[in-house]
């Protein structure tokens, strides 16, 4: 028996399998049978309830995935409402008197998950070198900005984890020290640290909140000579409840019982039009939005796309290009108050030549806005560098080649089956 069909799993935040089309190639290759199995697995009766119940059983049995979660449970009598506390970083509010079990690379504290990765000062020069190359190539015609976001490990509210904060700071300072004078450095860490006790990170997700991103935007404005729009002048929209990526990894009951709220701050007096494009060229644009009616992190620029162009009603002639991973999504939305056009490149997916677009569109500012984990890998640094090296390709021809490859792979599978 298969349950009434649903196409999205709310708890897993993914699309469920659809019933596959029968073709001879799929049948011979075994893909049809595999797809049927996946469809049945995704649509058995009361599946959503069973997924949630699994987490409850695991929690009650005291089970944790090996080397995955480091759990800290605060006694309720000692809990502090961090959202209500705002103070200078020299007056951090620490949570004390906790019980803990050391089990991995995350810490769960008061129903909030923090990652324990910290960056590496030894990797910082490689990222800085890539930015220096862009600055040299653009030769001050376009300003280049480093807007690297620290990790949530820098803001764990307990004194014994202060070493993670220092490591984050050391990593970002190493980037700054390795930058050429042509590159502008936005001190996002210290700006966020001034608001340490505010709700700048989601408790169930690895992204910063709109408030955290706002402080990143303030840091950028300081380095760019811009005046940030005051937060109290912005409109506010809220979506709740939200359980994000770190809840999906931990399935911890305390996290599930403390869901996040997605808050969006809307810059005033700005109208926007947004289009997203395929990875290779500007064919087949699709309309999108700066703020989406979503109850999760995709509320910001409607999630990731290879290239998004935002056109605003701010008719000042200023244009920006933003190179980002998903952390940059919540940052980009604040830029609409300062630029007439914004080109948003996701370095993981875009095959556009960014230098060609910068030159053709007379871009004023090139902004690298990404989570620090993206700046700590030679692979991701190469992706960002390669944006300047991509050879323009026709999307139609790329799709034709991909279709030909799929046909050849299918034929090869049939031949292998016949040989068996």
C-alpha cells in the first residue's frame, strides 16, 4: 500500500520521488526498478510521521551518531533568553552550569546547534591571492571587496569555547594581512561580535539570520564608504516555524522543540525586478524575487542560482557583482538600496565569464560574500578563480552534447546487459 501522494517532505526539506516513466532503456539498465523502489520508499503510509518518530526513539534511547554531535544540555532553571539580551562584546553573556557529552563536531546548547569548525590561518593567503589577482586584472576600474563571514563557532555562548572564536578571528585577520592594498576588507567578524548576544545565527541551520547578515552589510558599507540603511526604517516579514540543515543532521529533540523564525528586513522605497539565468549564457531567463514567500532560508533571493540579475529603482548608475555561496544570499538583499544593477554569481554553479560581464556592464564593485568555509578550500577558491577563465558557451549546444552523452551511456548500458 502506498500513501496518498505528496511531492515534498517538510521534515527532510526535499522533493520526493515521482513515479518513473517506463522506457526500454530504463528497464534494461535497471534504472526503472531502482526508481520504483525509491518511489515506494518515499510514499509508504505515514512516512512523514515515521521520520519524526525515529528522532524521538533515538533521543529517548540516548543514541547519537558516532563522531557527529557534541551535545550540551542546559538546565532549564539556568536558561537565558539570548534574543532579549544585547550587549557590547566585552560583556558577553555566557551560559554556565551545563551537562555535556562529547560526541562529535557540533555542540547543541539550549536547543541550538553550533558547528565546531574554525577555519585555518594557513589557508587564508590562498584565498587572498585569488582576490589580489582580480584586483590586479581590474586595475582599480572596479573595486574588489572581501566580505567573508565567520562561522557560528565564533559565537558559542560559553567561555570554554572562546578558543573557537579566536581561531575564527585569526583566520579572517590572516586574509586581511595577505590582501594587496587594492582590495577592500570588510571586517564582518568584529561588526557581528559587537552584537554577540543578539540572534545573529539560526539555531537549527548553518546560515546566519537576516540580522546577522545586516551586520555584515554594515561592515561592508563601512569599507565601501556607503551609509547603511538603519534597521528601524526597514519593513519586517516573519515566517515560522523553520527547522534547517543542522536539525536534519542531528535530529535532536531539543532542537526540534526550539524551531527558528525566518525574519526578513525589507529595505524601504526600493522596487526590484529579478531574473535568473542558466549556467552558461543569458538564454531562457526566469523571473525570480529578492524576497520570496518561503518559510526557510530560500526566502532570500529565492535560493541559489548560477546567475541572478537584480534591477532596482535606485537610479544612480551604480552596479555591483557579487560572488557568493549560500551565505551571501541574505547579504545581497541589503545591496538593493545602493545599486541600480546587481549581478549575483554563485561560484559553485556559474560558468559565466565574470570579467566579460564586468567589462561589458561597467561594474563598479566586485564583492566576494561567502561563508568562511568557502574560503578555506583550494577547490572552492579555484571555482572563484575560474569565473574569470570560463570560455563562453551556448546553452543550447551544451544541452545537445549532454543529451548525446546520455544516449551513448544508455546504449552502453544495453550493450553491457546483452553481454551478460
